[in-house]
């Protein structure tokens, strides 16, 4: 996204989001989520924790938008909240010195992956990324992460972090000086692969659509114990399922109204039940893919299978409707 496009987005969507427009806030999240997650990751050096912090930051932003006097303060405020939350989490870990519990959902996500080799590879990438970030100056970490996550454009990084392009280039050079070429490339790949995508945006927005109670629960989850974290995740899944099933129900009712006889009605009703179950399982799959830290390839492959199944159901519905459609010949025979 160019500087002009980002300015235009803030100009149009920031006031709309202040008025409670979820779609406008979704666009703001999509435009800034990599920046917020990178700021948190530069401090915590922990990908899952950085996403928890980023999600919490956006939930707080939604609650505080109305108090912001100008759109220009939005991005500096986001960065500062993410930094403060990340610093707090690092201090808590340092003083508590308690490793992740076996019941922590993030531990389960690593252990329950459907592909152990793939999970091991991603764990190695996260460890490599953490070690590499330790080797470069703290002030260069978020610049380096965001550089690779934003298409290796120093101008985009400068705009998102509120810096000059020259300052970004200097920090990038310091980071490169601290890493040899092969490790730098590996860090770039790991940073890009771990960047938050559409699943992250959905995780932020789902509790907002469900109302302030669920949003509050999810915000507390990001900062609280493992049990609260899991509660927030379940809340997001339930909210998304509710939206999807409501849309499917509305669509199926339209088809049922056009049924020409009881047999067609029953066939379309059964078709609608299967369709609703498929869409519900699709939402569940997307949630589990995030929870189990599936690779992008695995997620896209499973999504492609679901897409084919949905396409087949659409063809099946057309066949049902055509089967019960009166033909011209039947009409002619009836007339005789």
C-alpha cells in the first residue's frame, strides 16, 4: 500500500470506524496488522505471543477510537500500545521464569499439528528468527521484520513506522551488518511466513461482530491466562459460525420458497442441511489451521478441497431444481 493510499484509507475509514463501522475498522486492521505484529515480535521474539499482543492492541483500539481526536494519532498510538504490551509480557516472563504449561493452547498447537515434520520445520524457523533478532540492534528489529513482511519496500516501512526512508535504510544496514547473507535470507523467509494474514484479521473482527461482551472477553484472553485465551478463541469461532449459518439459512430459505412440489422441497431442505454443515466445518477448519499453525500450503490445499465441495453442491442444487421443473412436453400433454 502506497503512502497516498494509506492516507486516503485513514481519511475515509478512521472516522467511519469511530462511528462503529466494522468494515472500516477491518480495512484499518488489514493495513496495519503486520506493523503491529512486527513491533511486538521485535520485542518478544516470540511469534505466537506477538500475535496475541497484536490482537489485544486492536481490541483496545476499537474501544478507544472514539477518544482519539485526529486520525494522525492512530498509527503512533497503535505502535506505542503494542510496544508497551510487549515490554510488559517480556517483564512478566523474565520475573516469573515459568515456561509454557503443557495445557497452554500455544503448546498444544505445536504438538497437535497434522504434519509433525511441517510443525518441526516451523518451530525451527521460529527459533532461528528469535536467535537472529538477538544478534541485531533492538532498534533495527522491527524495521527488518516489517521490511520483509511488506514486500521489501523501505518506503512502506517508513510510512508505517513514522520514520524517514533514510532512517529506515540506515537501520536496515545495521541489521544486515549483524547477520551473514544466508542467515539474513532465512530470517526474511521466516518473517514473511509468520506474518499475520486474513485469519488474523478474522480473529480480531469476529468478537467485535458478536458484541462488546465477547470483544471484552477476547481482549482479556490475549493478556490473561491460558484458559481465558482459549475462551476468547472459542468466542471468535462461535461468532463466525453464527454469521455463516445465518447467511446459509437465508440462502436456503430463498431456494425453499421456489420449490414446486413437496419432493423438491424435501430434496432442497436436505441439500441445505448438508450445505450448512459443510460451511460450518469450513469455519472450523480455518480456526484449527490457525490454532495448529498449519503451513500456508496445507491451508490452501484443504481450502481448495472445500471449494470443490461447495462448487459440487451448487451444481447439485441446480440439478434438483431442473429435475422438478415442468417441461414443455409435459405442458403440451396436460393441455391435450
